[in-house]
């Protein structure tokens, strides 16, 4: 049996993910008139939710399910009822049932997936009908604060959390690389993203339990920004309006792409062209040199290719023999990109993005599967998505010695909106905004040409006794604007 991937944008503890999914499953059952214990239908579409809860035999406060309904801004009271599938979700379900290959894959992946690890004993997602109801529930739900960083990770990518047990099966790979399936996912995520950018999504911006303005959530965000909650507050680090109940944010997405105050994104060595600064607040997870145009490299069995990553761009040959730095953004990190160099924008490209026109849709949930035990399966999937997911390419002609470099922003899973805000020909100073990720955690890369030597800069850290030490750049958490690399021309 192949093992299940829990990639770095989900908690490493599988049980955390399964507990999150189990709670979502229970709520989804009630929203759609089914018993969380048995999965059987107990109420029809249009019945009051209180009736469905009573018939199900579970003890749930109906108000706790309010977060799964689309509420108009300012609406105080409304009646929750058992609902039918959204039109887009129904079309997805109909497509599965119409296409034989897809139908077989969606059924087989449930048989091939390992059992959940949470041990609650409740009924689980058993088939694609359950899955579609889960998607429908998520469609009108903004991520809430889970109370700890692991739960927040699962909440930030709920669609992926729900299908993560299935996508790393042989049948799951067939299902989630199918172009027709990804077209349906694209429409689903477009509608979800529309909701997350609407005023209705503000209801998670509150100071109560599960709210992003709760003391626990704000303290966690301060820590992710490198601050000390005992000495600093959220509003001392991020631009906001604390006099407003929602801190001045117009939607969940507006809160997600919140702007740091200038002092907290200040650039180190702004005028030194030989120093490259961090483009994002992120954790460095890979540094690779001697890049090949087309190859299977980096980690065992990883089908990674510079040519595919850069979408066969005409500039790809410049980076053959070069160096790549890859870093991961957590859901609580600052999600805007800022220029790591002084230079000029040469070219920008959005690959399989939200406005992809005639391009094929992005591949959202393709986990790299093999049938051998491999402790690096988590990391390998991280590399794999940089060649198949939505990504933004920003080529910059930097001051010497750096020369031509490329920033690559990768939108992972349903978190696939890469927003480029610079234009070709624009002159950049270090720290100028390049763009941003919307809606969730992602990864990014900095790629340098083969004519330069790139040297990582040691970073400040602590030993086990709390003493100040220097640690390698790889696996370091760096803030945006921090000096991370030195570059020199090769002789």
C-alpha cells in the first residue's frame, strides 16, 4: 500500500489533519441533512437545520454551523436550512458520473487510501458523494483560527486537507491529473476565492474563539512575524485600524494579504548589489546548484525540470548551470513578494493562473506516487508542484554581479492565485512590491544564472541552551528583506 503524503503545507501529524476533516465531515453531514454518525439522510432540502440536528441524534448548537452559510454583510439573523449542492459542485458530481475513467478513479481511490488516523469512531468520507458535499460546505466557509499552528495549517487549505488521504494513491493520481477534473476544480476555486474576497467572509475576523482577531491568533501572527507577543502587538507590526470591529479589513483575503509596517519589512544592505535579500517571509527548504535544462534530479525519483518550471521560456538557457533557492510560506506569514535585488523587470508571466485564457488548467492536487517506502515523500511532492502548479514568473535584470535572475511564486493546491503587480520595464529597488499570494500558504523560488557563484549567508539562531549562534540558511526562517545570499561573478 503506498503511503499517504502530508506535504509541508499540511501538519506532519496525520492525526491533526484527520481530526480537522472529521469535524468538517460532521458539520457537512448536518448542513446537507445527514447524520454524522451513520451518514444516512435524516432531513430533506429546505428543512430547518435545527430539525436535521434533532433527527440526527447529535448534540450541536445550530449557531456553530452558521459559519458555513453565505451571509450578507450586516445581516444579523437568518434561518439556516438543509441545502442542496451548489450548481458548480453538482456539475462536478455529474462529470464524475459521466466520465468512466474519472468515475473509476474516484471510486478506486477510496479503496486504496489508508484509514484515518484520528480514531474518533465516527463515519468517514466513504465515497465521492461525501466528497462533493464536503466541497459544497467549504465553498461558503472562510478558514478560521484553529487554536494552534498545526490546525491553522489544515484550515488554510481545507480542500487539500479533505482529499489528502486519497491523492497519493495510484487512482488518486489518475483522478487529480485529469484535465477535465482540474477544470472543475478551477471553477470551484474561482467561486470560493470570490467568496473569500467578499465582505461575507469577514465573519471570521472577530475576537472570539476561532476568530483571527482573538488574542491567541494575534499573538501567533506576531510570533510568525518575528515579534514577541509579550512586548509587541499585532497593530505595532501590521497596518490596520483597531477602532473597527474587523480591524479595517474588508474581507478574509484582505486580512490575509495584510501589509507590514515599513519598519518590519526594512531591507538589509539596500544599496549593495552583491547581496540578495529575502523576497518573502519564509523558511528556506532547498538550495540547489548546477541546474540542468531537463533532468530528473534533486531527490530520488522526483520528475523536476527547470524547463517545465519556467514553462519553456526563451530565457531558460540562461539559468542552465545556475542556482535555485526554494522557500515555503506558512499560512500565518506575510504573503506579499518584494524585490530581492535592485534592477529592472524584463518579463512577467502567469502560468496556468486564475485568468489562464486558452492555457490548460493548473494541476491542483497531483501528489507524486511510488510504491516504495520513502521518508522524503513529503519533500519530493514539494519539489514536484513547482513544475505543475499555478506560478508567477518575474524575470529581473539585476545590477551586477547578479545579472538576470527569476522570481517564481508557486500557488499550491487550492491556494492558486498568484497576483503579479509589477510591469515589464519597471525599475525596482530592493523591497519594492512584486506581487502577492492570495488565500493561503505557498512556496517561492529565486533562480540565478550559470555565470555567477551564489553563497548562502549564515543566519542568527539559538542553540538548545538559548545561546546566540549562527545557523545555515537552509531550514532557517527568514523575514522579508533579510540578507540571505552573496553573489559573485564566476572566473
